[in-house]
């Protein structure tokens, strides 16, 4: 099953706001920042740190 990245981010953001109740702007900044970092030149470095 393949889910588009934008849809997965939307679902994660919605559930995060509904369950944990952080400020909506904080969720937006974290999701947008993660999306932008995943497509940057830093992605291989981040991937090696996570693994």
C-alpha cells in the first residue's frame, strides 16, 4: 500500500493536534521542517544518524 507523503503528513498532524493538544503552529513547523529536510542535501546525513 502506497500512501502519498502529503497525505501521511496531514494525518500525522491531525492526530497529533487531536491527541496531544500542542499548538497548531508548532505541529505545522515541525511537519514542514521535516518535509523540507527530507528533500534536502542533508537527508543522507540525517538518515545515517537515525539508523
